[in-house]
C-alpha cells in the first residue's frame, strides 16, 4: 500500500461543535469510527469547538488525541470566538492532517474554513439529519464553505438528495455511508424483561410500546402520546415507555395527564444502557421529523423489536413499509395508533418484520461495513491503492 510521509500513518482530524455525551446519534457514530479504524493505519485527532464537562471527564475513552476550544455562539464579533478560531487554525497547522472531516452545523462552516486557512487540501464535510435547522443565512454560509470541500458524506440517500437540492452541492461528490451497529444483540434478555416490568409496575402479561429519543420538538413525542390515547381506547393491556430526557419532559408529562393516560405512560429518563428496555419493547416507535439515519431504529432492529416509524428523512431506508416494519405519515397519530393495534394483534407479522430487519442489519448495517466504507473513502480521497 502506498502511504503518506515516508510510510507514516494517515492523519485524520475530526472536527465537531461539541460533545455532551456519546448517546447522541452523531456522537455515537464518531466514537465508533475513532475506536474502530485501524490504529496501525490511522493517527486520529478530535477537535471540539466548545469544551464540555464530557470532554473533561470522558474524552480519554476515545482512541485519539483530543483538543477543545472555547467557541461560544456563532458570532464573529465575539473576541473569544476570534481567539478560538485563530487557535484552531494554528493547531491544525501544527498537526498537519492529511484529511479533515467536519460534523455539526458550525463546524461545517468554521471547521472547513479553519482547515482551509491552515493549508489542508483534503477537507470532507458530513450531513447527518434532514436539515430542519437550515435557513437562508445558513445555506449562504454553507455554499461558501463548500467551495473548499472535496466531498460530503451523508448517512442516507434522502439526506444526500436534500444536500444536493438545498446547498447546490455536486451530486457526484456526495457519498452515502450508512451508520453501523454491533450486530450481536439479536436475542432479548428475558430475565431483564421480567425485572424491568416489575420495577416499572407493568403487569407481566402487558404489551409494551416504546420510543427512544431525546425529548425535543423534532422527535414528535406528542404524536406518540396522542396515538397512545387512541390505542388505550380499545385495549387496556398495553403500557407505553418513553426512554430519553430533554427540555420537553415537563410539557409531555402534562400532556399525558391532560389526555388521562398518565398511569399508562412511563417516562424513564436518559439511560446509559438501553438494552433492558429494548428487551421489554414489543414494538419500537420513531416519530421524528428530522432523522438522517436513526440509531434508535437500528437498535430496535438488532434487538428483534418490530418497528413503526415516521416516513420522514432516512427512516424509510431503514424500515420498508410492509417488508420489515411499518411507516406512517409524519404527525398522523391516528395512522400510528391503527398500526400499533394491528401489529400487536398479528404475531406472525411481528416475526416476519423481525426476521427481515435482522437480515437487513447483517447485509448492510454492521459496524464492520461502516468502518470499511469510511476506510475506502479516505484512502480513495488520498489516492492510496492497496
């Protein structure tokens, strides 16, 4: 293999706005990328525009060198940001990476510009959601920064389509690399299921419909609660579990009470290990309006949980309606409720969906396939041949 700088490792720098935990979709995938790329081939660096408590306490868990700056908000007149930006340029020059790849919206702009000013030739950007944050100003700045980008990696074809349309970026320079997941969780832990139901006060014979998502507007938990209300009109042997936390928790708890379903909804907050909950779910739901390629849905699939998901963003690339799950029209709680009732009543369909989902994971979405795809992409950018 042809290597760089007298057979030294490929220096790859990942630039991201911030990391508050590794439970977020993008953060989780970055950690997998850093910790699974071949250490004999890559020398890895992680740059965060903003320092966080997680960076201070946990960044040592990553197999890379880490540098954090003190960027605050997107305000070029703030002297702290100017100092951080100049410091980032200096640091990138010092490292002299072969490739810089950027994650999150501020790094799409500032990370790219800093790398360019530092003299980096191979700058890659990413897009990983359905762009609800895009506005005219953001698009203008992205189009400018994209002049210095050799390519963009998206995590679904739907996001690729959006990037081409909204940013005018050359379609031939946009590559799709799906998220990857460890595929060793195909069997549920029945002991965990029994213990968790007992701890939540859920009767052993009840079905559980669950959702794993941060409690933020884009995740559309209101649709989940409204659908639960409809389902509970017909059946009283179902409990609904919401795994995740966020700024909307109090509002959602109030809505559940107003719908008179508070006793049937279990808000369990953020969980470091969602495995026990996945072992309890009979159906996994995703209502999001802004998914690029949902890690939560992939977790449902690997744990053998039948899926019902909104038809937004990249969700239909994971769940094909009627093949390995159901999709419903975004915000259509009536359709979601009908699908929940129908699927709970059809055990054979559940088994079919689980089987097809496992097959899809193994054929397309393993962690090994994701790492291999990134490795091939990086070596191709650098012109390295085996």
